[in-house]
C-alpha cells in the first residue's frame, strides 16, 4: 500500500479540564470527551446532538475498572491529511483526513489507573479507540466488560441486524428502545439510525486479531425507563457470556498480537507490553 501525507505538529495540554473537544476538518462534527460523573462522550452533527452523553470505559478481571471514576489529566491534538491506495472498490486513492484528540485519564483509585481514549473526527464521522498504557497491575489483563454506549437524543427509528454469526442478515426496522437486551442474542452491526438531520451508522474497524463487536439495548435509566440507544455487548452479565468483544485464549497469552481473536467466545485477554495496547475501534458514520 502506498501512503502519501503529513501529520501536523501536535499540541499538548496538561491542565485538568472537565471536557475536551475536537471538531472535524470542515467543522460539521464535534466530539466532546467529559469526565463529569465518570468517562463520557457526546457528538454534535451540523449543530444538532447526534450522540448524547454516553459512557466509555473498560472493566477487568480482579475488580479493576477504568473509566467509571476517571479524571482527564491531559490532551494531545493533531491534524492528519494523507492518502492511501485501495485495491478494491470504486476509488483507488482514498483521502484520510481527520483531526485527532488523545485524552489521558487517571482513575480515582489505586494503581492500575491509567487509560487513554483516542478520538478522530472526520467530515463523515467519528472513530473511538481505547489505549491501555503499560502500568503495574496490568502487565497482563482480562477485559470482562466494555462500557461503551451509543445513546441518542430521542427514541429514533433504527435498523438493527438480527442475531447471527455474520453480517449477512435481516435488518428489520424498529425503535431504539425496542433493541434486544439479551446478551446471548445481540444485534449484528451495522446499526443504522435515522436522525432528524440525516443518518448515523455504528460500525467497527481495525479488527485484525481483535474481537468483533455486537450491540444490545442500552438498558434502563435510574428511574427504570428504557434509554434510546445501544451498548457494546460484552462480558458476563446475569450468568450469560456475551458474544461481542470477546475472545478465547490461554491465561497470559494474548489472542493474536494485540490480544484478541475475533472468532472466540470467552474473555478479552492481553498484555500491556506496549504503550499502544489497544481495545478496538468504534466507528460512527454520519450523513446528512
């Protein structure tokens, strides 16, 4: 693959802030990461809320949790504009143009406590990625639950794939609050949602040696009312093993180089040998 482009110099901010935001190159999409009442994010599209405050975070075996009480310590911003060669599809040369925000967080607890969230804002959507820094207590780890949510402003119309081991499936129309909450039968991606000013599609990327993502209903709010949205279906809940973001592997041995096997059913396992040990990408595609 031929890659031509440049990466602009990054700016580093070390003062604590409750929120950090990044806008797409054309300014139509704004992503905000917040540490208010735990780690959350939200997305605005053409000045309108597309994703409202939604949780981010990871739970590990042994009771370690990153994100539930995280505080933003610093943020790094960068601009990127390059091209890459695509041997398939309609376009041979693809532009890769985005603005990136990397947020360093520290949990209000004993070590291990550090987590990075990388956000990229494109003119057409948003990408999210977790980064687990090398730290005492997480030299080897098992992720038991991913807290990632996709909450929408209202109970919008959506198209969600019925449970299946592949994406070739039926995608019936329903409301967001009608998504299945059964971890044993999660929805297949993509999840398409009709916004008042366009459409949003939730998908994933960079799955080499990483678990595939499924979603379930977001679950109720504190008053017991259903929330309009979805969450990543992973981990053990109510005695069931979820099928999204899970992999099988012997203790201490990562499933593939980055720590996962997209075909397994079990738990996420990895080793924090590198600063950039990653926990997958979530993609939100927006179109007017």
